């Protein structure tokens, strides 16, 4: 999101949808400052801005025209200068904090853009971009009256609307104009090959989205666009692939910048040291728990890896039963939450659904679908479960997400008390736009998700506790494998072997993990365990302050009500607002 910032003339108005009534005065004032940053996004990335809830952008498409880098950078500098002036003059502490968050977001954006410009050959996965541009307008939670804008967007993507060049031609031009620049590093060869291999699922996925509506008159425009996308992918193979790098590793400065953008303020060496220590502690817990489960089940083993394998074999879930199973697990978790007073549950039910084929291709792991955060009219996050395929013999494919013992932790992470509650709280509590959107990073988001798993673990069946520990072991492994790979301290083959044999993860998931660390999202996977450690430290420090007065439900409710804050600002709020309130 931060790499898409820019500025335009479009004036937008916004308000968080909230069940909490009128916004506090400081929130309204903060939102006025955030508006000029939203204008940037509206100009240069209308699809992304529209998905957040900014009105009037449904028919607009991304700008990849000439001098896009220079134009967006100039615009971002202009907004940054204005925000710095406002920050210097602001006296309200929370508004000043929000201005600081906005300033940092823009500074990070500029730094990243300049690094990429100096080091990396631009490359665009246009099939995926276009799919999500259409997908952002056709969804069960989106009002039907917005659907026709998808046709207008397709026409613009295809260059069929006046004043619009095909987005594929724009992307080609932006890449080709940098072909002769010395010293640029091309995209990774494996990334390109995988993008092209998956492109057809996105192209046909667009058709599936449109065909699933009652819209008319889209077929010809779609056919033109589909042809352009297929031609573009052929061009990528012919012109970009020969310029691709065969070494997945990024330049050191680019990798360290990626860590910071994900919210990880630590060096690769520090991450390795912290994570390996945690990894060993978690594994020791698993080794202690494995014999208990084996004895309970009557299995002749003490090895945690064998216990995990047996749990997978014992409780597979078929694809046609996945949704019902996860709904049942969620009900059980909610009963625990209420009984143990872990967090305050909303009265409404959490959304869970099965992904489409195209969505599964884009995101093959369970995840949370986040609705628009501005102008929300009742949409809520949904826990998305990847679509399962079938084997040649008609049986359902089984994955690390499709067995009973693992479903508890996945539900706690993605649904409740994890991400679904995290983002629902943002929508309902009336926090500022800045705290909902621009403080967002993987460390504070995924840190809460992993923390939610840990909070629930003591109350789960023993076999579910084992998988909870396994998933935490995976997150610790991520935090040392990602930097080790990018520092050249371990090979992809060695990393995959560790994930499969020591973490006891299946081959498909292990392969996805290695791809994630090396070229899909370098640095991002470290954020889970890093953010979890920050959250656990904050809880420990709060308990030390409050002792017998500590109330975990009140603590959790307070944390979520703050929005997606950086760890230092969240700590300040807890220590200066929550702790005194509990002592009075």
C-alpha cells in the first residue's frame, strides 16, 4: 500500500463505519490530515483506494503512464512537506502521534521507491493486478449497484475507453525504458515462470467473476483484454525472462528496507539470534507434549514429528465438509473465549467461506479477507479457506490445513480471537483513519494473530495444543530462515528440508514457504514471530505493573480498540492509559 502513494486533485471525504457513535474530536481532526494521503492513493492507485472505501473510484484504474515514478515521487514529497508542517504545529498528543505515523509512512514510501528505482528493473504481474481490480468490485458484500463499474474498468484496462492505453502496453513501456540502465537487477527467474504459469487462472477467473453476475455486454471487452493479457505474458517470457536474475537474493539494502516496511526494526543477524533461541524452546515443549498425546491415543512413539504425522492421518477433512467443520470449531472456540473471559465477543457471527480457484491461486493459504475500512456500511472481515482439489481417483487432496487437530489454531489465528476480531474492532471502535490504515504492517497484524494462538492454546485439546506449538515453531523458523536465505547462509533446499523434517510441514507448504522467503515476499515472514514477541513483552510488562489487578479481557479489549499501532505507540497507550485506569 505504501508504495502506491501519490497526490492528486481529487477531494475525498470519509468516515470510519463505527458502532461506537460519534467520533471523538481528535479523531475527526486526525482524519482531516489523513485525507491528503488518501488523495495520493486515489490518484495513483484508485483500485486500492476504492477497496478501502473511498467513493467515486470504481471506474478508475491504476496509472502506469509515462514518468509515473517521477510524478508519484514529486506528489509524495509535496504531501510530506505539508504533513511535517502540520506535525510541528499540532498540540493534541494523539493527533500529533497520528501525524508522525503519516510522516513515517510517506518517508518509508519515498525511501523504498528510490531504492527500487536505483536497483531493480520494474516488472508487473498484470494478470493478477487486473483480476483483483475486477474482484474488488464483484463480491457478495459489495452492493449490486457497483458491479457495472467492473465493465468500465475492463474497458479501460483494455484501452477501449477514450483516453486510455491498454495497461499491458503501459507496463511493457515502463519496463522497456529501463532495459538499458546499467546496474539494475531483474526480477527473479522463478518468480516470472510461476507468474506466467498461474496467469491463466487469473484470466479465466475474471470471466468467472463476470459470468457469475447478471451483467450484460461485457463479453467483447473481456475477450480483448484476455487476448492482451496472454500476449503480455508471452512478451514477459520473451523479453523479461532473459533479463531475470538467477540468484533470488536481493541487494542487501533492498532486503533490509523490506524488513522495515513489514514492521521489523531489527537487523538480519539479530533476527536469527532471537528466533533460533525461541525455536529451541518451542521444540522442547513439543518434545515434552508428544509422549502425553501418544499415550492418550495408544500410539507407540515419543517423537513429536511422528505424533504430528499421525494426527494428520487420523483427522483428514474432505473438501465438501471443510466449511461446516470450521464453523463448528469456531463455535467451540467462542465458548472457551466466553468461559475464560479472554476477550469481549461481538454478537454477530464471524464470516467464513471457501475461496474460488483464482483466489486460491493468488493466495493458497488460509487468510482473512478485509473489507473496505472507510465508509463501511456493514461489511465485515471473512476467514477464507483455500479451495481443495481432487486427486485423479476422485478423493480429496489433503493439505496441512485440512485435518482436525490443525483447524483449532487456524481458526484462532484468522477468525477469533485473531484477525477477524482485530479488524472488526478497528471498524467498530471509531479509531482514526491513520490508526486503521497507515500504521498497518505485518508485525502488528501478524503479531496479534500469533499471540491469539498462544492465548487460546492452554484451553485446547492436547492434540490441538501440539499443532499450536508446531505453528509457533514454524513462525520462529521463518524468522531465522528468511534472513539466512537472503544472507546466503543456507540454501533453499536446506531450508525446505528443515521445514519438512524438523517443523513437520508437508512438501507443498514447505515449498510455498521457501518461495515466500526468497522472491514472493522477502522479509515478511519474519514479522509473525517478531510481532508476537513484542506483544508478549507488552503483556508481561503490563502484568508486572498491575499484578493482581490485571484483567486479560480488559487488556485485550483495550489493545484492539487502539487500532493497528506501532509497538512503541501501543506501549505508550497501555502504560499511560490502560494501566492507570485499572489501578483507579
